[in-house]
């Protein structure tokens, strides 16, 4: 199973929204714990890039220190 298929199935502490030719990933909420947990997913998405998708955009949260990513946009295919 490709990593992108795991993302589509969900099961994590994140929101996956599929669009035409892509998808977005974001934390389950704006709570600090969910944002921190999302960073683990960000690392996994980066490590598996090319396995059915490419990273189009990583948005860094502007109101928290530490360069935390709060949105990823992927191109699927």
C-alpha cells in the first residue's frame, strides 16, 4: 500500500481533504497538542514524498514559534 493510501484512509490526528488532483492535510484542531502531533505527520509526509504524491505547499503557522507547519497541500498522481 502506498503511503498516500494510508493518508486517505485516515486514522490519525489530522484532517485529510481530497480535491481534484490533490489533497490538503491539517491538524485536527488548533490546540497546541494537535499542532505538535501534526509535526510527526509532516515528517512522515516529507519522507515519503514521491510515493504517489508530491508536496505542493507547506504553510508555516505565523502565530506560534518554531516554524510549525499547520497545512500541507499535495499533488496526487
